[in-house]
């Protein structure tokens, strides 16, 4: 009996994922490109503005409460793992120009993420971030610049970012 219930729960979760992805695909059309076997858990949100474009590669996984907010372009490669609460923003509010409405004016810059990266809980990825392949970003890191490949990035106790190079075997 437990196996039957377990399988029904898995099917329900799978159908929820399918329905939500179908909803996003219908809502955003060609502005959203989804690879195969993209998975996400509870609280996953996608927002794509009128001129935005989002691409998510095969085998990518988003844990609970991740969100993607796209006004320009976000390209995510294959087989990436996003921990709980990871947020992606390819835009920032224009706050230093008093002649524009800060709520409606944005500076945009694309985000590019390669393959096989792991983003720990509560990582924030901001506009103009470029991430290579095979990286690990520790919990609470803020990514707003360029990172090559084969790197571990962690936030130390002083809230400074330490970058550690390692060899992938």
C-alpha cells in the first residue's frame, strides 16, 4: 500500500510540474525555451517582461522558492542545480535619475550560465553575470561579475567572497 501511495504522490508532483511548465510556455511563448527534464519544486516562479527571453537547458533543477526575473536575456545551460531560494535578476532599478519613475525604469544586462554548476541556498545572480562550467557557489553568494570554469566560490564570515580554484577530474 505504501508503494502505491508513494507512486501516486510522485505522479501528482510530476503532473503539477508539467502543468506549471505548460502554463509558463503558454504565457510566454517563444520568449521561453525549456530543455528536456527541467524540474522544480514548490514556490518556483518565472517572470519574463515583454522584451525578455529565457532559456533553460536540459536536466536543470530548481529547489524550493527559486525565482527567475527576466527583462533582457537569461541563458542557463544544461544540468545545473539551484538550491533553495536562489534568485536571478537580469535588471536593476534606475534609482539615481530623479527624472524617471524608479518603479518603471530599469537597466538591463543579460545573464549567462554554463553547464553543471551548483548554486547553494539563497544565492543571488544579478545582471551581467557570466558563469562558466563546473562551478560551485556557496550559500548566500551574490554573483554580479564573470566566473570562468572549475571554481568554488564561498562567502566567508566577513561577508567577503573567497574564490578557490580546483581541478575537476
